C-alpha cells in the first residue's frame, strides 16, 4: 500500500495494512482524515477520534440499516440486529440486551468465567508452551456465549466457531472478487443462523429460564406496534454471538502478547492489582479489535471538510481512532497508567458495544490468572501474525513459551444459577 | 416534552452524570445511574440543559436525551 495515494485509493483489506498498522495509522491520522476506497464497490473511511464520534453519534444522518460493511449483499436470511437497524426500534432491542449484559449482571458470571479461564490454562500449562490463539483466545469467548450464558454443550462450539470465522474474520482471498467474498461471508452467516435457529426453536418448547434467550424470544414491538417477527429474534441472537467472538479473541491475544513482551509492566501489575483496571482500558485501546464499522449517509453532507454523497458508506476506523495523537501522546506505545477518559475501542453512540462488560471481565480474569499461574512468559519461535477482514482485526497465531506449571482442579459448573 | 434513557449495557458507574446534573440523575447503591435499564424518564423543562450536559459528558455514551412535541 506504500506506493498508493491514501486519499483516493485506501483499502482496509490491503495485505500490508496489518503488518504496518502503526505507520499507516500515523500517516492517515496526520495527513488524510477521510479517504476514499475503490475496493468492495467503493466506500470512504474516517480515522480521527473526533470525526468518528461525530458521525457515530448522528444516527439520523448516518444510518446503520444498510449494513455494517460495504459488501453486505442484502440477503435477508442472516442480518445482525440491533447493529443493522436504527433507533427507535434499535433502542428497544438494546434495552432487552442491557438487562442481561449490564456490568452488574455480568459480574455474577465471574465464577464461571474464572473456571473456564483456569480450565483452558490447564490445557497447556504443563507443556510450558502454547499456541495462545488456538488454545485460549479463540476458545474463551465461545465458552462464555455457549456455556456461561446459554448452557449449551461445548461439543457444538467448534462448528459454530468455524462458521462465525467465515462470516467475520477470514480475509479476502487473492484474486477473489468483492461479490465472491461477500457471498462467502454470507454463507458463513447462514450456517450460524441455521444452528442458532434450531437452538431457539428448542428453547421455545422448554420452560423459561429467565436468561437472555428467553428475553429475546419474548421480543419487542416494532415501530408500527406489531410484535417483532421470528426472524428479527434470530438476527438479535446472531449479533450477540458475532459481536463477542473474534473481537474478544483479538483483545485476549493482545493481552497475552503484551505480557510476553513487557516483562517490567508484568512485574508492576503483579505487585499492584490496583493498576489492572486502567491497564485493561489501555490494552483495549492499543489492541482495539474493530478495524472499522460502516454507516450509510442518508443525505449529501460533509465530514471533516470532505463531501459525502447520499448513499455512500462511511467506514468508521475505530482501531485507528484509538491511536489519534490528539488524544494520546505516543499513541503507538502501551502505557498502562495513562488516563483513558473515554475508550473508543467499543464504538460510540447508540451502537456502542453492549457486550463491553463481558469483554472487560474476560480481560480482567485472564490477566489475574495469567499473572498468578504463568511465570517467565515469552514469545516462542514461530509466526505470530495479524490479518484484517474489512471490519475486524484478527490474531491468526501467537506461539508463547513459559515456565511449566501445575494443573489445578476446576469446577466448570461454578456459579451456575 | 424531554426525556432521557440510560443504556444499562453501557453504564459503568463513572458518576459523571449525577456530578453534573444531580437533580436529574442519581446513583444507585453501587454507583450506577439509578434509572439505567428502566426505559424513558421524563425531564422537567428547567433541567433539560443540565441533562444535555450530562449526556455529552458520559464517557460511555450511555445516556440519550430526546425532545418530543
């Protein structure tokens, strides 16, 4: 991407963007706050913290109902709600999710999360080495969703995980057209939808448990006062699942990468747990997992002095906004005690991530248990790599080594209500 | 009429809203906004400016203030 003019030819999926993320972010933040891309049928990208917040907050001018990325093909079998709808209908579904995803409710799940964290660490602690993404970071979010929240068998996890990856995190292939890529992602969504639909039908027949699934099945009213149709309930389940998987995988891998590469900070965090909360905010900023999410302009307008035409898609590059030097001095460094006044990593406005408390809790428990159980953590031989897929940043592999430790007993039913 | 809503999934008990607009917002026993997750709450007209200031100050954009005829 080095030789191209960012202003007119920026590509979120360019293969060198992940490896040169710091440099490219620095350059666009300084020189071109809004760029145009010819890729995937054309879109614009907004980079600066202030501009992202302005657009994200203005849902009347910048709608979500035409999809979250440029090549959503309008296939109505698997959409994501409330991500792909606008207020006021969107706000009703957000209230339903809020009941189950608020910080206090989520805190009740801590014993279950801690048990899964330790069970996963048990899986490789005696070996003194692991491939952290495969053995931990990609596993924990799925266990949260399926085991801690839905109580469904862990055996089903691999299948749904793979389908979700195809829908969200697998990058565009060399020589693949925008249409082919879009169709491949949609096929992944359809497989996830099929699985969840079967689960929801089963739950509809069972006595209610008072959990998030029951609330979604109960539903809300649409704008015309009619009850939300079955499909919309499925779309909400899809969003809850999709929103929490690859995104959390990325930040968990980031946390381990940080611990392996910053031994002095590791000692500080071990000695002083009061640093943990802020350190986690800083890691969420630095390893922000949403590369960009889209809005569609409802009218001809202007963003940071750039003309935007009605119908154009604006990708809000949250991960780049998190590196804005106007907000953070030395933004490409991890400074665990720097003040994070308002974390853009979870988005902004009415679509800000409703699962943020679950992500923060998984980060905190992972940090605590890794500091407690794993000594002398280092990067191991092998490839540690990141890729991009239009909307997410993905950690493909992270080989680590450490002093072998002992397996501990774990009660995976801990904290079940 | 003006009203506000606090998104329960977003409120992290920073406490900015009730520091700025204590006549509109308030803490529950854990410091979260007391009406988080309770739907729309009416704002007396003379408190609208305070409520707007609190909306802008929330670090999580958990507060939505709207005015309707």
